[in-house]
């Protein structure tokens, strides 16, 4: 297992956590050395548009990442969170020559966006990147430009195996484990801070958004069985935040019983422990298809003022 240290704290403007954000991105050809992927311009604060919370009073409101979650963040201690960044997926649905999380989004590999976002948060002490060694150089190219420690772990056959692998690298003093899909490049610092707070208060929390579409249950012959009440349905996102001891106990149960889970808080659900849903943003999409990539480019272009 390899570790990268940030070195000099005067590493660059990227070290001014929470006060900077990507605004202009260098239009680097992806054929250039991948270590140069962080040579984009940075400015702050960044304003974006997001939907209001559970009250639903306003459809879309301006949101400033720099000013978000300041009261909430005081609950989660500085340097108390270990992030497991999952970057080992194959991305077969994208139909590309490389995994989706490494495709360029406005000139930068998708996986680097969330790496940078988490590195801005004072609560984060380390980021464990779970990736195939052949793509390790993408993350090593950030050396000296992030103010957190970056570690590496090998991916497993299934998602839960990759999370378990990353968990083995988590610092023993960490108070929260925050698991995120690197294919979700648009997650905001404000939403991360909200779910960190809820995870600390409840032991386990996950970002989610209310389902907007009508969902029907069907039988094996594709006939409708019933229409589900969407008022009670939520679409899960990441990050998913769990206290380390709880996650370890969950893995003991899951591994002992040979159970399969499709998301991280499901591991905790097997312990009958309550999981809190933190309302997130619809823009926190997972890039899994070419259409998703186009949508992410459009959202980011509107947010940063860069034409795609």
C-alpha cells in the first residue's frame, strides 16, 4: 500500500480549502501526460444553482459553496474523516476504451473532480483511492497540490470488496468513513458537509434525492404488479458516511453470511442500525453513459461559465 504526503503546506492555491474552485479548465488533450491534469485555473467562491431542501419552497436558488455548512461543519472535527474514493470500476456501459471515471470532463479526468472537492474540506485527513494500479499515475500527478494524504488500495471483484479493501487502509484514529463514487464529479462541498454532520449524529447517513418519476413494480413477465408511492421513495447517491466501528461490524456480518450489497449503507442496514437520508442535489449525477457525460459537461459549463 502506497502513501503520498502533501509535503509543503504552501503547496499552491489549491490548499486554500473551501475558498477556491475550478472556474476555467485548461483544455488539455487527453493524450498529454496525465500528471498535468491539475493544471486548470482556480478561482472562488463558486456559485451554482441547486434545488431547495425538503421544504420545497423554491425550485432553484443560488448556492455558494464557500459559505455553505459553516455551522454544521463545527460538529465534525478537523482531520477526523477518511474518504474512500472508489475508482476501480470498469464502466462497461460507457462503451469507451477506458473506465468511465478516467474519461476527460472539460479536459480533466472525471475522478479528479471529487478528489479535489474532498481535499478542500478541513474535516478530511486522508483520501484512500481504490483503483487499478495502471491508473495510479492519474492521482499521483496531484502530489504537492493537495493538502491531504493520499493512499492507494486495490479494487475487489464487487463494490463491497473494494470498500472493504479501502477500509483496511483507514487511519485507526478516524471518526468517520466517507465513501464516494469517483464517477460522481459534481458533488458539492455543502452537501458533503451536511452528510458528514448527519453521519456523525446518527452513525450512518447517505446523500439522496426524492424520486421524481413514477415507479412501478413488475413481475417476471413484465406486467405491472403495483405502483409505488413515490412520496416515500428516495434515490441514493454518494457520499455515504458511516462510523468506522459500525462499518467493520457490518462487514463482519455480511462476510460471515456471504451477503451481497449494492451500496454501502446496506451493510449497516443488515445490523438493523438506522440510516439517515441527507437530502442532496439532483446535479450530483453518476456518469455511467455517454448521455450522462454530456449532461455533466453541460451542468459544469453552466456553473463555471465555460462554453463546452
